[in-house]
């Protein structure tokens, strides 16, 4: 009887074990589904956050461009046309300018240094420019200087804002435009491109008009403050903390990158001015500010094209 009892008990326990194993398998499957759902939810949130940041950055860039356009179309500044030109398009323009020749010395070329005005140029040549055009030229803002191509017959009147600073002001009056200083200005060995926006920063070393190394650093940075919840002061403190964290992440990678490329000539920086200062603080490289969009869908080449573009005004 004892034997039979033990056999029945063992059989019952085995049945219970089998039942529990079956339940365990079901629970494991449910858990896996929940984990998968949670992962998808997190991934979806990350995608939404990234798209939101991209939208915020795009709006910011468009607002900046609108402000530039409004300023340039104000009653004080009326250009026939103004545009950012890529290097390829600008090379075409240089080819055209270089092919122009007049019968007499009517073609003026002026290179104004980054802190110079027309008063710093040869006045006998500057005085050949009509006062209306000269007034508009003076009103154009630039942190890198200006290059003026002017025909005294008023057929050509173009102002170019170069990528890199002009170090010396020069004037030329001849039958052709003098493009040599511009060609020299466009040359560079190696530069650092820094493009930083809300929670997203690109750092890259460019050489021969392409990135030889680059990184895109992303962090969570809180958006605009909403009513309720945190106070504005507390919310701002959290935003500042996020920005500081993002800046530290960028600098950690930047230190490593610069250590490998010590021969950087310039830092071309676009995006959030405050973040740019935080990231570049302590580096002894001249910084050139440019308007650049955020890195959309991993298109880092577009950022480099914007960094190397030149602003042109047809007056």
C-alpha cells in the first residue's frame, strides 16, 4: 500500500510539475511579448523625440533665415538677389567672373578685412562706386569680411561673404577682376565643423571638401515649458543640466578628435550659440559662425556643404 501511495504521489507531483512548467512557459511568452512591446514603445518614443528635435531645429533654422530675408528686404537694404551658394556653384561663378574683360579699366575688385569698412580701402577707387551701392555694401553684416566685384558701368555689382576671414584689405582697378586673393582664401588644409542643436551635435574634421572623420552626438534635452508641473525656474534648471550634460559628451569626443588632428586651421560652427561657446571654450582655434541646419536623416554631407557655402549679394 505504501508503495502504491508513493507512486500516486509521485505521479501527482509530476503532473503538477508539468502543469507548472506549462504555466511558466506561458508566462515567459507573455513576459517576452511585454518586453518586446516595451522595447518598441521606447524605440517609438526615441523616434518621436528625435523627429521632434529635428522639427524644432528646422523651425529655428527657418526662423533665422526669415529674419535674414526680412532684414535684407527692408527699406534700408534692397538687393536684386541674395543667396547661399555651394562651392560647386560658386566655382561656376568664379569661372564666369574670371572670363569677364572690359576695354578700359572699369572693373573694381575690393577685399575688405573682417573688421574693415570702405573707409579703410583706397579712396580713389572706392569713390568710383555710386553712393547708393556703397551704402548697401556697408550695411551688409559679415564676420569674415567682404569681397566686392563692381563695374563702373554698373553692369556687375556683386558682394561675396567668404567662408574664411580676409586678413588684409586690398583694392584693384583693372580690365579684369582680381580673383587671386579669393582663390587663396578658399584654400584650406583641415578644418573642424561643429553643428550643434537641441540635443544633437555633429563634429567632423574636413579635408578636401569631405569629412575624413565625424561623429553625431545625441542627448535628451527637454523641450518647451508647459503650464503645470515644474515651476519655470525648476524647469529651466533641468534644461540647463541637460545642455551641460550634452556639452560634456561632445567635448569628451572632441578632445579625442582634436588630439589626432592638431593642424586644424578654423572651427566652422553653426546652431545654438550658447552651446557653441560651451563646447569650444578653451580651444585655441579661430571660430567662424555660419547658419547651418540640423543633421537630418544622417545627411552629414549636407552640413558640410552648408558650412562651406558662400553668401552672395547682387546689388
